[in-house]
């Protein structure tokens, strides 16, 4: 986890927002302090 990811998680905890915008392909593994997954509104498509 880098600083940008951690900042999004903390901001979502403070504001109560559960949807985030990130182009990070592995953001789906992070959870907030309540052990809830955050929903990424920019899911990256897998390239075949």
C-alpha cells in the first residue's frame, strides 16, 4: 500500500464514502477500519 491508497482509505473512513476512484489494479484487496471492502468505480479490464 502506498501513500495515495492509504489516503483514499482514511478519507473514506472519515467521510463515510464507500466508493472510490482509483486506477490501481490491486485496490480491491484493501479494506477500511470496519473490515469492509471499498468499491472502485474505475475497475480495470483484464487484458487478454
